[in-house]
């Protein structure tokens, strides 16, 4: 019995670094701009059909709209409020008109700008999930037809320009 316990302890001890290493590798892979565009378009289409009833989907951490190091969020531009956030539920219901990034830049209104109903990219500073230090974040934002909503998701990227992202996404 003691020998079996020792073997089990050794297997568990040796497995933990392997699991941690593979988990860390998966966490380090950031979302790509192409993935963000695809998920935001998919989310906008879903909300256009489901309307307010579809908001619950974007409040869940265990959803197809949470992946890599990002997630889809939803703003109600008529009410200027965040209405769905899967990572930080404290933001839900918050007035976005005065939300600032850690540098002091007012960013809330950026997510509800009128771009003729077209999707666009926004640049600001925001901490990565689980971090306190802000990083450069570029979010792709798309208005949802027939609703007051706009959906968005972002990537953390220090190298790509907004112009490059607009070209890549067809903007």
C-alpha cells in the first residue's frame, strides 16, 4: 500500500510541471486580429437575431465568445451602458460615457462612434485579464443592426497600426 502511495505521489508531482507548462503555453497565445473580426461579426449577427434575449450569452465566462486572451463585450449605445461583459461583471450596467483607460484617456464613447453602421478599430490602454499593468489594446467594434448595441473584442498588440488593421478587416 505504501509503495502504491509513493508511486501515485511521484506521478502527480511529475505531472504538475507538464500540465502547468502546457497550460502556460495555451495562455500565452493571444487572440489574432482575424479571430477578433470573425468573433465580433458572429456576435453581431447573433445579437441582431436574438436582440436583448441574446445578451446572457455574452455574460458567461464559459462561452464561445471567450477565447485565448480576449472576449466579446456589448455596449448599449442608446443608454451609454455596458450591458454584457463575461470577465468583469462589475462593468455591467456601468455608464460608459466617462470610462477612462489607465492613461486617463476617455474611451467609453469610442465604442459608440457613428461610422455609418460600419465596424471599426479603437486603440487604448487596458490591463490583460489577470494583470494590473495596462497594455496597448486594439478593439474591433461593430454596431448590431436593428438594436442599440455595439459588440467588440480586442487584441493586445504593440506593433500593428490601426490603418493596417482597417485594411485587414476590410475597413
